[in-house]
C-alpha cells in the first residue's frame, strides 16, 4: 500500500487498493495465514514533483525518490497512514506493519535538511570544534565547515565520513520512528518493523 495508489492526485484519496488488501487479509485469515503488510513509502505520486520540485533534489540512489525529511512529503505519508491503518486494523490475519522494504537514503549534498542538520549533529556529538578535530583528525574552523561526503561509490573512507554515516543512519531511523509513532497512535496493538538492506546497513556505504 503506497502513497502513489492512495493519493494519485492532490485532491483525491483512493481506498480501492486498501479494500483489495482487506479482501486478501480475510482470505489469509480463513486459511490460517498471518500477513505482514508493507506500507511501501517509496511508491511515490508523481504529481508531488510538479508541486514541490525540490523533493527530487535529495532523491536516493535506492528506492526513495524524494526528501523523506520535507514537511510536504511527510504530510503525504501521514495522510496515507491515516487512511490505511484504520481500514486494516483489527483484521485477524494482520500480523504486523512493515514500514519500509530495504530502504536506502544515500544522496545528500543537495538536501537542505542534511546540509542544515549535519553541523548540528556534530555540535551535539563533540561539543566543541577542537574536540571534533582531535577525534576525527580534521582541521576545521567551525562545525558548518564539515563537508557532506560524496554519495557511494565515490565516498572517501575517513573518520569524518564514518561520523556522517552515523548521522545519516540515525536521521533515517528517526524518519521510521516518526512513521511508527503514527501507526502506534492509530493502532497501538499492531507491531511495526522495517526490512533492512544488509549491504547498506553493515557495509562501507552511507
């Protein structure tokens, strides 16, 4: 169930796909099968790019083709969740909600949120520029001077890049935490999870 199907246009909300999901959940229940429902936030409506062209500025080299931190994008996701969850909650076959399937968020330099939040993260993490320079082997005059690493596979392996990987993963986890919070508000009894991609989560990529 993705935003592209639920909100095919700005002024229309569709429920046919959710009704189809409910039918399949009913069929699963009659056969004693549990279902983990994938929300598919990567299935994005094209009309949003015309209204908010900047959403593509930080599209991922993975599944996500929009800025997951943008308030307009989050409004689309929230409306999708608030449409889907009440219609599937309570079905005996619904085992859990999968927030995303093997998500990646790996293009950064054009993203205003990343450029804004990266120095703030460093400030919280190290307290002073001197402490950061000592820990990471940098010689920066201010936190805002810390560059945003190039996207994989052009990423240079440095302590600063490793620190950025931590920042990016935490920010992307916070995005999933935000989605989970909406699901739990609407249906606190339903478990939520995400299916990670191993090479992005444990490899040397960002």
